C-alpha cells in the first residue's frame, strides 16, 4: 500500500529531511511537497487529496491552524488526517492542537520512527505491532 503524504512547510530543509527519511522507511510513501498554506488549499481544491497532511504550525501568511480551519469548513476536505509539525515545546501548543482541535502533532526535530507511528495512527493502519504506542 502506498501512502500519499503531503508535507506543507516553508522550511525546505525540513521538507527534504522528512521526504528522505520517509522514503527510507519500510512502508511505501509518495511525497507531495508544498511550501505554504494557500498552495496546499489550491492543490486540494484541484481534487487531489492525499492520505495524510504533515503541516507546519508556524508559516508566514496562512499558517497550519488557518489551513486546518479551512479544511474543517469544507465538506469534502474535512476528513483528511493532519499531523501538525511543532517547532517549540511550550506545552500549550501541543495541548491546544490535541485537545482543542482534536488533531495530532509531533515536535521538531522530527523523530521519523515516531512520525511513522503517528501516520499509521491517524490513518488507523493496523500493522502497528505495539498497542502501547496508541496509549503514550
């Protein structure tokens, strides 16, 4: 099964890192790179919907939260799973994303093994061997 992942970040180094690391994992990933929130929405509105979106919270212009709100307001796009990329561990951002928005997030620098688990979790892929992964 090929998992189509859209990476939305202005940080080309982070995007390249994620693309390289995901492609080195045992799962098959097709990576789509987009460098801002507006381009993400335009891409999605052209009816190309990935399996999951990895989106940076902090971007100039339309940030990750803005994109999230636009997606949730669209009946066709509202169910696309998102994993937010957080650049800081202030506690509040993670709490807000997980508990208020009901989304998932991962801290940068991203541990790719953890990211794979997050992707499998939001896609509800049953191949995760360790049930404790869902709990922690």
